[in-house]
C-alpha cells in the first residue's frame, strides 16, 4: 500500500480534532512521543522479523502505544480525553505510515512526530482564532484550574466555517500552498 494513502487517512485525525488549540496541544503531546517511540522500535522489528511478522508487529505495537497514550491522557486530563473522543486512536495511521516507509534511520519517528505536533498546534491555533475568535479556550482541560483565566477573546464572533471540517481543509490547503511557496522561493535563491 502506498504510504501517501495512509497519510491522507491520517488527515481525518487533524481535521476532526483540531477545532481548538487545546485539542491540538493534546494531540501534539500524545503524537510526538508516540511517533518517536514507534520510530525507534521499527529498526528492531525490521532486523528480527520477516515481512508478514513485521507488519503484524508494527500494527500491534502502534495499537499498544496509542492505547497507552490514551490511558495516560485519560488519567492526566480527563476532560481533554473526553473532548478528543475517538480521535487519538487514529494515531495508529501515522505509525503505519512510518512502517511503510523505507526505514533510513531511527530518527524518522522523531521527524514525523515533530511535523505532526507542529501541524496539530498550527491547525488548532488558526481554527480556534478564525472559527471561535478566541485563543486558549478550555486550556483548563489540560492544565487544570490555573488556566481558567487564559482565554483571549478577539471579538464577539468568529467565522464558524473554520471551526468545522471544511474550514480545516481550507486551512490545510492554505498551509500547503504557503509551504510550497516558501520552499520554491528558497530553492530559487540557491
């Protein structure tokens, strides 16, 4: 299977769960260590297992790590766990995308985790700012009562489209266009 297809399926996680910055931060806090650990374990699996056993082990390891991360989130930030619903379990998809890649080194998981965390935070912040006209809303779900006074309100109303899935696709497309523009500009100057 093409890793790009699994990557596209992994977008469901970001589109569905990043309508608030706190949700994006929660996914980043789960995704970064999870993908890093999974990436570190992949070379060990690849070295000691045949193809079929490798894929089965990669699937089971990703499911185990995601389940453990979800349990830790439930124990530490129950309200955030409830707000995210089933979306953290979709972190299995980026793990499987890592397993499908050519395994160059053990740091591939760290790179994927950093990219995922950055994208989750960026989407969460921009969707909350544009869709809800606020920032840091519900951060008490993650940090407790100390964060109750954190929310910033930019006005009375945002643009509700950006808080919904179609708005997330618009923002992802805009971020991809900006990324291509920036990378093409730096490539042209070399």
